[in-house]
């Protein structure tokens, strides 16, 4: 669901609770915290048009809980538009909600007048409400209105100054001052300050395990989330990971959907880079608990995968990179982030992303991987070629054929190996043509190996010719070339290949004879044909 829709639901519930259930403090706190959290995602604009609530330009379904009540509130107070800034202050959201929910609706020329006056007195900096009548929006709500000076009270008559209900005048004045203290600031403090930590994590989770109350669960989870966020700020990743894991397991163990939603809300609050970075970063240090901590990253979806990708990019040792790499493959997520990373200016970032996309068999990335074959660094092109080989799609096969003409021998060799088993006859012809024009011995050897794994008659015939000795003095075949052809014949294992290997056991070159003997020993006995 879009963040603006979520904000509208929580804000409308907050207004309703303040108006109709002022004693429901826990529910009000939960609604305010949810609205504050969602507001960090982006700006929200609310309007009431034609009996519907329009949020960020899109009308909302009337069936959404609480939304129609907010439409009624906006209409009754002549609200034209309400704009909530990204990261709006809790005091501004709460103060605006209190005014909208508490001020009685007025009709006629005075409609909205009292709301306008109270909003101007509140002067919220991050929430702006405009009313339909121009005279009431001429001054920005962000500018405080200075009230006229209060009249100085006259001294009380001597006869009445003695006592009022048993209190001296000075004492009575102090009591009245205490009673009229800034209520809004007190409520903001009550709503936005987490309860002071008085219990250990063990005690908190014991209470969570023993309650099915949604409000109690939300209150306890707020405290635990605060602990986790504090541990992340203090660089205590093990505390972060262990407490986070208990929340994830708690969510899975609760049968009540409403209680589950409270856990899910806590998890959403913890889906921040600092928190998830702590969880991902601990994997190499707690190898015995990798699966436990991976369950956190799996539960947090793309955000968890992005934290792993960040750690993989920053890893200094091969062993750490392997752990993060394997973790990403296990999660099978983060493909959108990895695809975006293919365009990173750092060659090793693009290479790692290509390797991972290949391991994840991400078909959606084949176009981006094919484009990467034009990268300036041959290490990146080789990784992209290897990834395309694993996708086994028509588009990837076309890209691999183009890679056979790359300037890098390593890329050409990888492309040749990657073409094996794809559209046999056509691919074999492509490999045979590439072998005829290939100048590099290492690439020639890779193509011979690919032809052996193809095993078709044309490929085997070419391998037999490649393995044969050449008697011309100035065009002698390198021994490595002939041995590679012999090994490829062993991979082919067709009757023609085995016959050729049998003859090559009598070759004048000892290395070729030994290679032929090894290839025959690897072949199944029933497929050996003696000449």
C-alpha cells in the first residue's frame, strides 16, 4: 500500500480517537507513532473532493477504515487542503489532529473560523492547513499570530483578599497556573517519548509471550524497538541481531492477526539501514548462527538484501565476500538493487552484481547483462558472459555468440564454454567457425572442450582432425592443442570418438598416448569399440 494511503488511515484514526475516545491513550499513541513513521517516507497532501478523500492526487476507496470520517471532518471545518511535510514533527501532527477533532463544526459565515484561529495560534511548521475562504488563508499558517497583551488583573478588594476556599491569593494563583500549563506539549511528550526502560529484554519478552492484548503488545514492542535502535547507535550489532531475531520469531508464533500486525509494525520500524547493516555485518563473526540471522534479512525483504549487498561491496577478505555472496543466493532477493549496481562506476561492484545475478538466475536482468558486454573492463565483461551462460535464454545465447568476438581471450573462452548444450546444431556450427578464426591457444582449447561436450557428429569429426598428428614441419600442432582435442573426444564418448582414441594410444607423442589412455579409461566399457 502506498505510504500516503497509510498516513491517511492513521491520521484519520488519530483525529477520531481524540474526538470520541480521549481516554484511549495507548491507541492514540499507536496512531500518532504510525503517522509520524509513515510521514518520513514523503510529503502527503490531503483534500476532500466530491465526498472522497484525495491523497497525493489519487482518490481513496471509501471502504478504508476511518477515511470517510476524515472527509466529514474536512468538510465540516471548510478545510481546502492539508499538506504534511516529509518527516513532519510529532507535535505538529498531534496539534493539528487535536484541533480538527476537538473544535465543534460551525455553519454559515463562521464555518472554519475557530479552526483557523487555533491553527494560527499553534503555528505548525511541518503541517499546513488551508481553508476554503480566502480571508482565512491570506497569512501563512507557519507564521505565529501574536495575541494582544492580556489585561493586568486589578488588586482584589481587601475584604475578599483574606482567603478563597482556604487558600491565600498567591497559592491560588500558583494552582491556576499549574492547571493551565501547556497541555499540548504535555501530550506530545506523552505520545512521542518511549517509556523509560525499567525492565530487561528477558522480562519484556516474557511479558510479550504472555499477552494477547494488542495495546500491551504494541507498548512492549515500542520499548524493545527503542532498545534495538539504541544498540545500533552504540555499535552493538550482536544485541541488535539477537533482539531483532526474537521479534521475528515472536511474529511467527502469534496466531492472532491483530497481534501479528503489531509485530509487523515493529519490524517495519526496524527496516532501517543502520539496523539491518548491524545484522548483515555480524554474519562472518557468527558463522554458527548464519541461518538464524538470515531469517531476519529474509523477513525484511529487499531492505535486508540491500544491507547484504552493501556488506558484500565493502568486504575486505575473500572469506567475508563468500559468506555475503552465499547469503544473497540463499535469500534469492535484491535483484532490482543488483541490476541497478551493474551500472556502478566501480568495476568490482559491477562484476559482483553480475556474478550474483547469474547465481540467482535472474531472467529480468538479461538485457542489462547483455549491455554489460560493452563494459571497458574485461573482468566485468567476463562476469556478465558467465551470468548470461547460466540464464539459458534465446537472448542470452545471441549475446554469448557476440562475446566469441570479444577482444579479451578470457571472455571468448567463457563464451565458448557457456554455449554448450544450447541449440546444438546451430551452436556447434558457431563454435566450429570460431575455432577456425581463433588465434589464441587458450581460447582454442576452451572451444575444443565445448565441442567435446556437444558430442554431435560434426564436432567429433573436427576433434578427430585436431587430435591427429600433423606431419608438416612448419605447421606442427602444439602438443597442448592435441591433448585438449583428445580430452574432448573422451568427453564426447561416441563410437567414432572412442575409435579415434584407440588409435591415438599408439601415437608417437608420449603425452598424447597417455591422454588417450586416460580418456579411454574414463569412458564406459560398453561404449568402447575396438578396431
